[in-house]
C-alpha cells in the first residue's frame, strides 16, 4: 500500500462534516495524493421477468454531477488551493458502499482511508456505524475513523 495515497470517504450528512473538516484543516497535505470519494447506495430489484436498478441511469448521471459539485466545495474549504488542484474526486454507485470503497482503495493502492462515524451515546456508542465497521473488515489499508467531538 502507498502511504502517500489517501482516500477520504466524503459524507453528505452535515453531522459528519465537522470531524472531516477539522481533520482536513489540521492535516499536512504536502506530498500526498488525495482521493475524495462518495459512494451512493444502489438498489437492484429483481422480479420474474426483469430487474430494475434504482436509481436509474438518467438519475445516476444527475446525482453524480450534483455530488461531485458538493464534495469539491467541501474539499476546497478544508485544504490549501495547491493541494486542491491535485486532488481526485469520484462518485461511485454500489449495492454496498463500504465494499465498493474498500475495493476502490485497493484499485488505487491507497495507504489509508479516512471515514467519519456518528457520535452515538450509551451502549450503542461502543460500536461504530455499520458502514465504518464493514470498511474496517474489508479495507486493504489503514482506516482512520473520525468521531464528532
């Protein structure tokens, strides 16, 4: 694995953004190749006669463009302009977002994945989200899990 390649699992929920943003502002971006990735869950419905993908192909393209704009704006807020110009941005679709993100990290030979999790309290707070838990099991590299304050 290449420690110079970092995959950042970009959330869309506002509750995750402070921890990702805080980490981004504190991180030393020099000599790193950064990949901002968001994976959208895709459902496949199978019937006797056919199967249907949700979202459909037209919706996928629209969602992809909107999401690319969103993650680029968030990334620009958290990193220096010089690093932003070299960053990579991907929006992927998969039945299992965690599986696809781990697969993507392997494809690019990443050295680390950065992912945020919810700030659960009480007994449920002992566990990570199902996304992060699955990512930890499948990841071909180190995973940095960020929790909110």
